[in-house]
C-alpha cells in the first residue's frame, strides 16, 4: 500500500530506510571489510524470503487474470502484442548497447594478458561457462515443462510456474460456472500470499544493508577504478535507454516516464539495494493495477517480461562481449557483431531463473565469437555485482512500461486517468479483485 510520507514519520518510510541502509552498508564495507563480508547472510536471507513467495503469488495472479478474461480471442491478442513489443524493444536495447560500446571503446588499450589472470577467477568463469553451454534452445523449451506439478513451486522456476498457471487458468475457464468456486479459492489464497509479502518487505532495509556491505567489503571501492569506464558506459547507456527509448514509448502511450519512475521509487530503491528485480515483483503487480491496468494484462505481461523482456541484461551482454574483445585485442568485424546480436537475442531468454543469469548469458553470447577467450570474463567478474544493480533496475522499468503500454493499447485505462493516478498515487486494489 502506498503511504504518504506526510502522514508517516520520515524514519518509517520504506524507501528512506533503504537509502540509509545502502549508505550504512557502503560505509561498513569500506571501513570494516571483514565485518561487511560477514553481513552477507542478511542479503541472502531477505532474497530467499522474497523468492519463497514469488511462485505462489505469480500462480494466483496469472490464474485469476487469465481465467477471468473469458475471451480467448482477447487473450491471444494481448499475448501477441506483448511478445511483439518485447522483441522490438529488446532488439533496440541490443542495438543501442552495440553502438555505444563501439563508440566509447572502453576496452581499447587494456591489453589484457589472459595468462596472468587470477586462477580462482578463471575457475569461476569456467563454472559459469559450463552452465551457459547447457542452455541450448531445446533444453530451454523442455525446461518450461516441470517434472511434477509442485516441482515448479519447489524449484522456483518462473517460466514453469507461468506454464502451470496458464494450464490451470484455461481449465478453470473451460468449466464455466463450475470453475468459479475454484477461482474464488485461488483469489483468497492470493490475498494471503500478498499479506505475507507485506510483512516480508518490511525487512528490505536489512537485506540492502547486507548486500552493499558484503559487496564493498569483498571488492573494495578502489579496486573498481580500472574498470570504471566500462561501468560508467553501461550505466550511461542504460539511463539513456530508459529516458530516451522508454521515455518516447511512454510519451506515445500518454504518460511521462519521469512520473512513472517517481511512482515506483520504492521498488527502484529496493532493487538498487538487493540487485534483484524479483524482490519487488509482487509490489509491481499491485502498483500497476493501482494505475488502472487490468488484472488480466498485468498477470500476463509482468511474469513473461521477467523472462522475455530483459532490456538491461541485453545492453550488458553486448557491451560486455565487445569490451572483452577490445580488452584482449580481438577485432570483431560487422558480421561477427551482427552474429553476436542475434545470439544475444536468444541467450537473454535462455537463462531465465538461473542464479548469476547475467554472467551466464554473457558466457553463452561469447560462443558467437569463439576468438574471444572465455577466460577473459574474469576481467569483469569483480564488477559484475555492481553492474547487476543497473541491469535489474533497467529490467524492472522496462517491464513496468511494457505493462502500461499494453494496457493503453487495449483501452483499459485512458491517458487522463493514467496521468491522474501517476500524479496522485492511490492505494492499489486488494489482490485478485
């Protein structure tokens, strides 16, 4: 629920608590690195609490959204528009990343000596690379089908949960009036899960503090100076993508990207602290419904977007791959870079739900340019944690904008109502109503 800071003491406002926690975490990690490393369990514990709730919340949201449509033609229309939008915008993200990294050339002059890289880092990279090689298209498609109905919930694979939810929704819809009691039970269960999430999210500041303290304590601020140019290039590219590309898309849909960013500021700060966009998925569902987006659209677009609309990950992959080519003095011609882009379009979907997905997809993308040694990924292993924050933020904003745009295309909310709700945020409606 959105609470006005004017009615609540400033120290109880969640996003201010997260900001303070991030700052404290940075200070602890910098001045007391060993203590900072020891705080990692706070971050891991919070993320585990969030992931514990994601599968049941997504299941209830998708089932309610799809089963309540009652019009399979509308479902097909919304699904088609969603996938088309995802592919167009994701491709734009890849192209922009490719243009920027070729213009800035952050790896030029790096002259990296692969043989001199830290053995432990190289071993870690090979571990990620082995995971990447296992992500073939066939395996990806087969992995969508869980080995058991409850297996998707136990494993926490988002695509498997969505797949089961779709089948359940279609089955309930086909029952007609007889399916309503089942849908009612799922709706009430969704309310319970959202209630648990409201309790869990109160410890977000502790998770943010632990994540930042561990990161700074492990890698230090000074050790990042050598790779700062790549980081700045990536952050700048992501900001330009959000402001220019998503900004123009939002403007065409009748709302301001800046108003939208202010509307989801709580979620953005939590993602900044935890480096995971999954931590705010349930809140985003409620926030978007509070804007006037139909539950059916939100329930379809947001979950699929977490696997098929990873704009930040796309930018990271092409910039990271070309940076490594530049750093190892491996020239890439136009055809190789086009191949890189095409492979990235596939691999960005293939690592959904995998721990360290951004790094794994980068390893998979490098398969398009075998002349770049996979060991070179050890060069950016230390800063991957810092870049993952920007990836997650960009992915979150991209999926939020996509949901609003699809809702506008479907005529679910007018531009005037959308602008009013963005200026004067309202409490989201109860889950699944």
